[in-house]
C-alpha cells in the first residue's frame, strides 16, 4: 500500500516537472524567435489588382565569406502581369564551360534571374540575413521602363554578363537599372560626390571578422583599390545603394521613397561602419611564427632550422609567383600593381643557391625596407597588415642565411 502511494506521488511529481520543463522550453523558443518575428511580410500591404510597384530589396551580410558584401534585388509587384518577383544579378554556374579557368583569369560570367519574392525572402530569413525594403515612387512610364528593362535582361540571350568585383557586380547593375528608371538622376547626383569609403576600406570593414579571408584579400589586392572613388562607384556595395536612395529622397524632398523599412533583422554581429585597425593581430602572428622557429631551432639539430628557413622560402616564393601571375596573366585589374611582391618576391628562391645566399639575403632585406618606405608616400597602397606579418619572418630568414654555412 505504501509503495502504491509512493508511486502515485512520484508520478504526480514527474508530471509536474514535465509540465514545468515544457513551459520553460516554450519560453526559450519564444524568446529566441521574438526578434525574428518582430518584422514580417505582413507589414507590407497587398497590391491592388490594377497597380504596379517597384521596390529595392537589400540583404545584409552573411556569415560565409562570399556573403560578407551583402546582396540586393529589385522587387516588382504587378498582379495584372503576374509579377511578384525579385530580379537580381548575383548568380553563376559551376557547370559553365571552363568555369575555374575563367575564375582564375578574371573572366567570370554571372547572370540575372527572376524568382518569386516569397522564396527569396524565405531563403534570406533562413540564412539569418537582414532584409530592408524600399518602395520607389515611380511614375507609370518610369516603372514600365524599369520593368521592360529587367524582363529583357533575364532573357537567355541577354542574362550573362562579365563580372567585375568592383565595377560590374550584382549591386552596380541594380544601381544602373535604378538610374535608368530615375532618368539619370542617381548618376547625376553621385558621380561628382566623393565616396564615404574607397574600395579598399569597404572591403576591409566587411571582411575583418574572417581572419584568413581578410589576409588573403589584403595580399592579392593591389594599389588600384586604394584610389579615391565617387559615391557612384561606392555603390558596388548593396547597402550603399539603399543608403543613397534614402539620402536622395531626404535631401531632394521629392519623396522618392514611399516606404523604407527593415522587415527582418539579423541576430548576427554586423560589420562596423568603418574598418578598424587590425595590423596588431598579424604582427603577433608574424612574431609568433618567428619565435617558435627560433626556439625550436635551439632545441633541434641544425638541419631542423635549415628546413624551416627553406620552407618559408618556398612558401614565400609560391605566394609571389601567384601575385605575379595575377598581375601579368589575368584580367584582375585590381591586383596590379601590388607592393606585396616586395615582401613575397619570387627571387627569394636564390637563397637556396649557396653561392648567391649573401647577395639574396641582402636583396630580401632591401625589399622589405623599400616596402616600408613606400608607406611614407602619398596615395600609397594600404598593406600594413601584410607588412607587419611578413617583416619579422623575412628578416629572420635573411639573418639565418647570412650566418648559415650549410
């Protein structure tokens, strides 16, 4: 009898505990989903059957490296034509003929598509990327011109275009389409305005959260991305297009935008408005590599340190050959000229030839010195992160080969 009562008490306690856990779980789920559901598509009213609307849609940065620059599209809503689609220019096909060769040579083909807006919005919500929508106040003739342009651009014979990271990408083509619809008002306003940030600074601020991706871009991008650009050029970044339309509407007072709202807010960390100084983390990496090599060289046989020095020579020369190939044999204009070739000079291979070691070590030290002196010139290439990484390693390797008798 006693056991029966104990079982009953335990069952009631277990049921109460399960109920409490269930309520707690619901609360956690609701707390997680609250930011996501705060802004929804229900905030956007339906389009009347005889109306037509054009919206600029801007998707925020994602976590994966190719998503760091954001994305945008033009959303057309015209029930009479069966349109509730986003038009964007950010697609490529791995099955394209000679895809990787085109990629390496800077001759990538991207293409434009249209797809149901609900599908695209759902994808970006699922990817936890913010969605900002701006409804354009266009005259009927302007809307028709924009619609016809976009519909023509997605035709199979017209959809492909030669992609350029800064001058002809998914965002600049959206910019050009909007400028067409606005009868050139966007270009007239922005081509004479200085950019807030140049190509380099926009790239740096949007990639600084990826340590190696950022370093790779700093290695490969040459002096062209450091030049001054206009606000028109700066609209290679989707978020800049959205901000410029908002500024244009505000400054001109002509109510270009009927609506400007964020319908989905990402919970991910967002990039800073300007690039932060990050050279110190690459300096620490360079000093760490040098220190580990030196300490291990003291503990291991002489051949060990010789192997480490020789490995750096091969790594550095390989990087230099890649940079030289990007400069001389591809259409990647932003990679030439590139001062990083002073730090990763293919001629460093001469260090492996005993009779030329002294001369080659001196050449390496001179190259590093010149790379630093270039920082004193106006309009120099920003490569401080690469400089502070490579300098201690290069100087240590040069010192080793000067002293080495192997």
